[in-house]
């Protein structure tokens, strides 16, 4: 009886399955019929809008038939394309839906991907990219809204300067004197909307930061705000009325940053938003032309350095996301009519320029591609006609290797650039103890400061290996004596500033010292692996800079050389060579101090050096770079007090010489004084204003 029941159950199941199969076949048939009917409307009737409606109905009714639904979406995207440029955005959205929801349909996803690529290659009619002029590297800044001049830092002195577009001559608006006379300088500047004044930060040798304004006519600067403790001040622009400066204030001690408005009339400060402990969190920030909103890009995710773009009401009470994407987005600016923002994104793999419509503080639709391969640029801003200006920087930094004779100072083999990738962006070379590999840092990235990538290069094969530690910033790297790690000034994903150790095998990083409230620079690991040396700035050490050593196990610290700044540790870990300032007339004094304690001994004097001294592997000489002046090159200074020898490498701007274990190959990096920045204008890419219909609005 049980077997009979089982057989009956199987029979009933088979009937049910057969019925279900027949029903599915019927649905599939209906789906195919509906698809073909929609295709007929598209191809035979030629009614594209009706066809789009039919394809939408197919997708809605037969979503379970993935093959038919995907085909319908591809055909729908093609209909949008046939309707012209106005429907390009809808075509893109449709193809993106295929890739997002129907990735298992190989033919359709391939077709959607191909059409997306073709749409991204399209250029708006009339778009041009015009080279405006070339300037010295770094002498590009924000454009005055009138489009007639740009403000920037003149790094020859640290003064604020301006240059009329197309002009060769620059004009300083401040006059602090040379670097030997004063270490005061400006970093950031922003012209007013009418171009009559420029706001800028001013940083003094006493670590005082100020926000100032100065007239374009060169009238006396006026201090709007002075920090009460060490801080960074970054002015971005004036509000449309010209009554306030939009800026970021960052406390050095806590790294807490705030978006603020500073009154031009009385210097009063109003905070719009606190960004928390984030160092330099925003690359670009701008008022909408009507003054109602502030757009800015911001690192919104703690586990990623990528930025999204946000909108903040001018009173600071409301905030909303404009562009959220896993890629790196950077605000370029508002269009002059205030209806769109221009931004850069690396979502396609390259850094492209995109436009997004904005109305009433909200994004309208999806971004539209403006220009592919915009590149690594510095944003400058729109002029009133709608042309967008930007600078293309040709990096001045490069790593070189030359063969030299230390005894005679003769150059046996002329310097040659080492890296073959990311040319003009490489610094800080260091030889591995076995001499088979060279470490250096490659400065890469899209708009902004970019990312410093630790790189290891095999000198035998030329193979290069990049490391990507989970850090948001690193600088001032130095290879450890055993060659298995690097120490560096860093910032981790928790936004702590400090000194990190990076494992060169795994790329893993570990925070050795948290310096968020107590800055430390130029770290060097002692050969015993238990101690770390670094420079403490005067501002954090009672007004006197010092070379200090820290026991990594106990945390105990002691000053090795008070008054010392940039330094180098001998290979045996027993001697420290460091620079102290000898006054404007005496330049820089190179002293040697025993690490165990003792009086400093003067080895050498030179007018200027941009990097710390280094020791030869045998400990017999100290190498010092003289980057400029009448005798540029590398000085070889005997530790025993013999006569120094200068190696003339035929180059200026030399930094951080490092000698190979063979005693002959010299690695160093150079700042090319002839490097250029090209100023370009992106023109004729904004939509034309809609023609007035003549109808009266009631």
C-alpha cells in the first residue's frame, strides 16, 4: 500500500512539474513575442519613444526571463542614443542597469559595455582644450573670477605674487625679503570676486599662522585673523558679496579642522562645519554663484582616501551628498550660472572631467562626461565666460644614479634617471644593504597632492614592485639598516599622525609613535632596531630644535644634539652628523656628535642645503648636497678632518645623496629648476542657455 501511495505521489508530482514547465514555456513564449513586438515598433514603425515604452513594459512584465529583459534594455539604450545627445544620459543609465543587474547575460553585457565606452568617448560639439601659457613649476594658483590674473606663492622668496594671464613677468604683492632674511611664507591664496584683493595665509618662523588680505595694487597687507596656537589656515575663496573669506582652520595639536567664514570687515569667525581630526581633508571648496551653498569634496569614509562631493548650506545648517561613488571625486568648481558643478573622477580608470546638474541644493540626474583623460591637474577655476582653467604640472622630481670617485671627485659615469614609470614624480632613493635593489618613493595621483607610493627596484632586472600600505599619507621615508622595512612620517586610517614602520615584504604598517600632539620629523631607525632618531622642531621643544632619540620599548627620550635639524646617522650607529644654523652670514654648519654623548665637532660649512647629510657605508665620509649657488653638487667630507672634495654632477637641485655599498654608485634625487606648468583652458563645453519662449509666466 505504501509503495502504491508513493507511486501515486510521484505521478502527481510529474503532472505538476509538467504543468509548471508548460506554464514557463508559455511565459517565455509571451516574453519573446512581446520583445519582438517592441523591436517592430522600433525598426518598422520608427516610433522610438513608443518603442522605449514597450521595452520598459517587457522588462517590468518578464523580469524573470533574464535573457529577454537584458535584450530589451540593450535595445532601449540604443533607442535613447538614436534620439540624440539630449538622451545620452538615459542611454548611459540603461546600459549601466544591464551591467549591474544582468551580468550573467554575456552577449548583452558585452554590448552594453561597448556602447558605454563609445558614449564616454564622445565629445560635446565644439569642445576645445586650449593651451594658454607656460609658467615655472608651482607658479600657478587660483584664477581671479574675471579670468585676467592668477595668485600664487613665489617660492623664490615665499612671497605672495600674481601674474596676468599670458604675461611672462610676475609681480609680488608682499615683500618679506629672501629666505636668508626671513622664513615667513604663504602657501594658499584666493582672489576676490572683483579681483581687487587677495586673501592668503601667512606663516612665520615663530610658527604663527595668520589670514591676511592685500590689495592687488600692492597696498599694505591687513591681518584678518591670527591663530592663538600653532595652526594651518587655508583660504579657498570669497563669498559672492566679497564680505567673507571661506577657509579651513586646522589646529596642529589636535588636527581638528573646521570650515569657517571670516569677516573681511572685522575678522570675526563663524564656523560652518567641524570636520573632526582630519589633516587637509578637502582639496577644493567653492561658493555657489548665488551664495546659498558651499560645495566641497571630502574623504567621507574612514577606510579609504577617496573623496566624494557634498553640499553645505551657507549657514551651515544643512548638508547633503552630491556625488557618492567608490572612485576619487574632486570638485573643480561651479559653472558661472550656478546650475552645475564640474568635478574630476577616476571612475573609468583615468581622471576625467564630469558635469552634474544641481537645482535647489540637490543633484539632478546622473553626471555627464565632459572630457576624458583630463590628467593630473591643478584646478584654477572658471572665468565669467564659462571657460575652465587648469594647470598641467610636469613633475620636477626625479631619481638619478651616477658612478663617482670619492677620492678625486671625478664623475666616472654621468647621472642617468632610474625610474621608467611616472617620470618626474620620484624622490628619496635609498640603497638596500646588499646593493642589489634601490628603494624610492613615487609621487602619484590625480588632482591634489596625490599619493606617495613606496617602490623597490631591482637594479639587475629593472623590475619594480610597488607597495600600498594602509596609510592616508606618508613622507620623509628612510630605509632601515637591515633593509626589511622603512620608517616614515605618516597618517593612518584613524587620522593619527605619527612615525610608522612599513614592512617591505608585506606592505603592512605599524604606528611606532603617535605625534598628533607632538610633531616629529625625519625619522631614522638605529641599527639595534630598538631605538629611533628624529628631529623635533623648535615650536615643540621650547624654541630650540633638536635631534632626539627614543627607546621604542620604554618610550624614554633624550636629546642628542640641541640646535640640530636635518641629520644623518652613521652605519655603526655611533655618530650623528647634523646641521645647525650659523646665521645669515655663516649659512649652515655641519657638526658631528657622538651618540653616547659629548661635545659637537664642526666638520663643514655651506650656504644652503635642502636635505640632511648621509654617511658612506664604511663610515669614513659624510655626504652633503649643495643644491644651488656657485658650487652646486655633492661635497664629500672626511670624518677624520681631511680636505673636503666636491663632486660636480653638472646638475642643480640635488637632494639626499646615498652611496652604494660598492663605494662608487651614487643615488640622489633632483628638483628640476626648469620644470614647467602649462595653463590650459577648457572651452565651449557648457550647455547653451535655453532660448526664451516669449511666454509670460503668470
